[in-house]
């Protein structure tokens, strides 16, 4: 079974530029999460989707971050404009909550450096 | 509000030593899940175990064991006879039943020296 795929693996941008990350969850997983992991900290949830609907985006800085999952499968997370403090690893995860499985499976993440 | 505390920032052991990682949590929910994840240098978070709040039985899986004590709100993780491949950052996490959003601790970096 293929895992959660994310791209790119690494990205370096200048502050005030925009950037987008892509995530392809495990096939059949209706629930998709984006987490932000700042160096030395645990991951923090940014947004949770169930199919193509948003379940929770209370921790998403909506003035600069946006995310979508238009067809209920792939998802993109965008930052515009980026700030220095956005430097982090962005992790995508998926789970089969509708199937009664609570474990979240994570991708390898995208490491963003804002200079 | 949920909170997970992993007081140990880093642990360094010699191969074959046992290592115990502490995890203390706070939640107002009576029903919840606890998790441990491993994050090797590659960066991917690897699921290790899930425990629900109704099940206080300790669990052993190979060299890994977990001790859940609801009375002290702790969910500790022990690696027996550690190996170099166990070197990673280990995260304890908590989720509510319903949305299953994970609240992570800050992680404990385990270094196993040959």
C-alpha cells in the first residue's frame, strides 16, 4: 500500500514570496490533515479535511495560509506571503476515520526555509 | 484544552540499555486516545501504538512496551535492549474521540550509541 506522498521535499523562498505544498493521501482515506512542525517542537495541526470539507481550521493563520481539497483526494497548502517564522516542516497525514481507524499516517513532509 | 508534556528533551544510552520515555497529559474529556509516534531522521512520523482511555492494560510489542496509568495521567514508553536503529525523536500525542485531531508533546530525542 502506498503511503502519503508529499512534494516538494524541500523549498527555500524569500520572505514575502508565495509557496505551495502538495499532498496525496493514502487511497481511500477520507480524512486529511496538515500539520506544521517548527524545529524542536511537536507537530501542530493547521487544518483537517473530511473528504473535501473543512472540519477544523481554527489554528490556520488565514491571513496568509490557505488550503484546499477540491475533489476530496489531493490537497494543497499555500502560504502567501511567507514570513520568516513560517520556516518549518509541513506534514500531511491521512486517516480512515469513516472506516473506524483512528491512526493517522504521515508523509515525509516538506521542509520550508524562509530567508 | 488538551496538553501533552514530555519532560525529557534528550536521552542518550549505550546499545542494549533500556530507555523509558515519559509522557504526561491533560484533558477534560473522559474518552480519549493516546499515541506514540517515532520520527527517524528521514522525517516521516511512524505510528507505534494507540491506546484508548478505557483500556489501562499495559502492552508489549517486541522490544517496546507501554505503561498507561490513568490515575497519574501518564503513558510511558520503554524500549528494552535498545539498538542504534532506535535513534529517533519520539512523540506522545493525545486526541479526542470525534475529530481525532492529534495534540503532540514536544518530543524526546533518543540517541543510542554503539
